[in-house]
C-alpha cells in the first residue's frame, strides 16, 4: 500500500480531527510518552497508522 501524500492543509485537518478524537477518549494507536492530543496525533501521523484518506474529487 502506497502512503498518500498530503498537502499542509490536509495534514492540518487530519491532525486536528485526530486530536479531537483522542481528547474525547479514542484509543491511541501507538506507544507514546506524549500527553497532549495534538502531539499524539502528530506522532500517529508520522508513524503512518491513521486510517484517514483524502478525497480530492479527482477522477
């Protein structure tokens, strides 16, 4: 599976959405020492474990 490349706006949206999920009690998908939801989301993004996809509407 090829990892999808995101531009900075898509990445910001993904990180924000995931941080909100974590702050509301969603399970963390990686082992981390971080406690801030945004930092946890960033580590998950960098590890490539987030199940988010971006539909750009391209055919």
